[in-house]
């Protein structure tokens, strides 16, 4: 091997040996450093552990001290609470003991009272037995002397007392009736006035519809017209409303003014009869119907004045009277009612010796205010007074119109007679329409009241409820008892039943004897 190579190899080996020695030396140095650090860490850890143990011991001692203090505090609190509760229990025991002592005292007193009461009860029982024995002996003696038992004697006494009472009561009723009859002539006018005030009614109910029959259902479409032009034209000209609904073969005319309803009714009937229904024809027909109704109104007013015998009325008053033909009050025609009032007032005036002509005139015109349309403001009394004054009617006539519903106090005989005639015409049977259901209930109530009296066998409400006929059992009710039943029944009907006018109570007692000749 050449020398240079050997030199290089030696140098390399030397470097390797040097490097290995350096590495070994480094390792040994690090080992020493590590061992030194480990020893330092162990010492530090030991020191920390010792410090921790010291702190734990200190904390433990502090916790023990605090726990002991808390235990002592809670024990003191518990002892204080127990002391208070013991004191409260002691007070309760003393209170209960006192109550028991009081209760014992009351119980003892109650026992004494109970003993005394039992003794009194026993004494009363003994006394009652003695009284009953004595009473029994007395009753036995009385029965022996009278020949009647106690029940028979009681019935006899009650029968005699009841008979005497009924007889005296019937006699008293007869005396009162006789006294009333003696005073009737002197108080006749006052009684009539009071009756008028009770019977008069100032409420007015009007019919608001009329019905027109049509020949077929097709006519309804023709009356309506294209886009409703025919019915609109008819409603505009007459001022009413036509109701075309599902009612078969009928058209309803609705409106508050009865004259307008009559014009519409006549126009519709003429159009249906003619068959030509269009706006121009409707206008011609309505004008013609209006002239016919005006003529009929005038004729009706003239017939009324002629029938009653009242002359010299202003033509406008006659026309207004005619309009009353198409007005109704509770189903009663107002014009016919006015004629009746005129006749009645005139007849009563003749009996009293006052002017029958003025009475008739006032009676005929008393409801003239009802002829005005509904859109005119004011009551029919106010409107009637204004109309009578406008056409120069007399003071008595104007006052009678103003007072016939007591808007003012009647101050003349004529005014009172018109009031009476108005009430009589309105209250007579059948004059005014009443609700059928209420009418039936009133009749049933009358019969129920009548049959509720002892001794009544049957009762019938007749004359539209203005008379009730009562049949009593003759063996239970005598002649004096009939008068008492009639009076009590009349009073009960006045208290429980509402009715117009007056109701007659007719009590009938009938005895029959039947035998046969063989």
C-alpha cells in the first residue's frame, strides 16, 4: 500500500477515535448534568411536599376550629328554640287546664239544670195527665147531657157559625148594593167619566199591506219588466212597495199610507186585466186610479155626513172624512167608527138635554186627524184640532176633539159624551181585532178562576169573554153563598186578568126534582 494512503487511513482513524472520544465525553457530561438536575428536582419536590403538608395541617386545624364553632352556635340556637317551645307548651298546658276547669264547672251547672228541668217535665207530664183525665170526664159529661159526640158537636158549631157568617155577609152585600143604587142617579155622570178614563185607549195599529191576486205566475215577470223598469215605475208613481216573492198567484202591496195602497191596488188590478204593462201605460193607469180614489173619498165623506145628519162641513173636512174609509184601528174601520161615535154621542146628548147636533158633529170629527199621512208630524189629536180650527169649527167641537183621549181635561158635557161614545164603539164585542192566542188564553183564565171556587160545578166564558156563566152545586151553596161567590170572583178577575170593558159574572143555582108517573 502506498504511503499516502496509509497516512490518510491513519488520519481518518484518528478522527474517528477523536470523535468517539468526544461523543463519550459529551455523554458523560450530560449524564452528570442530568443527575445533578434530578437531584435538584427531588429536593425541590421534597420541599414542596413538606410545604403542602404543613399547609394541609394548618387548613385542617382551621376547619376543625370553624366546625367546632359552628357546632357550638347551632347547639346554642337549638337550645334557645327548645327553651321557647317549652315555654309555649307550658302556657298552652296552663290554658288547657284552665279551660278544663271552666268546662267542668259548666258541666256541673248543666247537670244541675238538667235535673231541675227533668223534674219540671215530670211534674208537667203528671199535671197534663190530670188535666186530660179531668177534660175527658168533662167531655163525657157534656156528651151525656147533650146526646152528641165531641166531633158531632164541633161540626154543628162550625156549621151554625158558617151559616150565620154567610147570612150576615149576604145581608151586608145587599145593603151595600141598595146604597149604591140610591147614589147612582146623583153620581151617574162621574161614573161614566171614570168608565171612559178606564176603557179609553189611544194606541193605533194600522194595516200596512194589501194583496192582489194574479191569474198566473208568468204575470209576475211582466209586472217586473225588463231590468225591473215596470215595477220601479209603479212604485215611484204610487209611493208603495211591491213584494213579489214565492207566494203563489199573489202580489203584496206594502205601505203605511192606505190611500196610496188603494191607488196601487186599483192600478195593478187594471194593468193585470188589460195585459198591456209598460211604463207609459202604467203612468196612465195610475192617474186614472188616483182620480177614481179621489172621487170615492169624496163620496164616502158625503155619505157619512148625510147618514149622520151633519151639514155645513167644509169641503176639505168632507174629503178628509172620506180618507178615513181607508184607515183602520185594531181592525176597526175608522170612518165607520166615527159614524158610530156620532150616533152614540147624539143619542146620549138627547137623553141629557144638550145639543145632539153639536155632539154628532164632534163625534164624527173626533178622529179626523187620522186622515193625515203618516209622514205628517204630530198625533192625530193635535192634527185634528189644527184642522178643525183651520176650517172654523165651533169651540165645543174643537175641545171635544182635543179631549177625547184626555190630552186635556174634558170641561164640557159634549167632550165627555164623545169620550164615552168613542170607548163604547171601540169596546163593543167584535169591533176590534184581538190576537187570537191572547183571546183564548183570557177565556181559559176566566174559566180557571171560576172553577177554582169551592162549590162551583161548571163555568163557561161566553159573549167573547164579556160574561162568565157559573153553575154551582145547590147542595153546597145556598142563595147567600151565591152572592159571596159572585163578589169574590169579580174581585179575583179584576186582580189577575187584563181585559177591555167589563165582565159580567152570572152565578146560577138550580135545583131539580124529577119523578115519573107510572
